C-alpha cells in the first residue's frame, strides 16, 4: 500500500454544499520540524485555523522518542485516513472527537475528559462534527527516525478490511532508513 506524505485540510458540508480541500506538502515537516508544522497548519486552514503545539520530546534509553503535543481541530475540520508508527495516547481537553475506523464499524465518540489510545498501524480518521473546537493532548512513543513530530502516515484508500468482520488489518510500520 502506498502512503501519502501530505497533510490535508478538508471541510465537509454534509448537506451537499460541497467540499473545500487544501493540500500542502508534509516534506517541510521533515526539514523544519514541529515549528514548520505549526506554521503550515496555520496557513493551510482557513478562518479559525487548527493548531499544533509541541510540548516536549525526550529520548528513552532504547533510542525511541517520547513526544507530547497539543492539537486542536476546529468545527467542521477532519484528519483523513492515517495511522501512527508507535503507540499514541490522547486526552480530550475540550469538545467532542468522532473517530471512524472504517470496515463498517460503529463510530467512536470521545468527549471532553475522556482518554483513548491508538495501536501502531491502526488506520482511522477523525472529525469534529461539533460546534466547539476539539483540543487533544497527545503523548506517544516512536522510533527515532519519526522524530520532529513526523508521526502521521496517510493512507489514501482507508483501512484494509478483514472481510465483513468490521475489523481492519494493521498496517506495517515502514522501516527506518539506515
């Protein structure tokens, strides 16, 4: 499966008025790190820009990185199909986040005060269908080659489903280049 290395801002009007889509290259993140991601997200989203705030990075004795950050998804915004190369833990600080794991499974809804975890390779997409911003504080553990908050791998076609089970296969985490 081919993974896109892009960030997409998609504002959907579910009443048929159409879709506004802006796409920018994620390559600048690899070059400039988290500060570039914050600047790019601010530029890519129209009014009420989503925000990304790096909170800190530390190295474990194993060489893996622990990265913490805050992400705010404004009303009507979404993050398309993607997965992460390591375990990720989130706390919903405000708003209500809706998650779609695909394959016919029920939507997951996380309200302020709740927490969730994501397994490496699990494909999903998230939406803010509410009227208030969704703010999430994340902490994850990732291979060092995914540093600078480069932890989201986009999958253009969504998850690979296991028949009619409602479950998806985990994606293989791309190896780090030597």
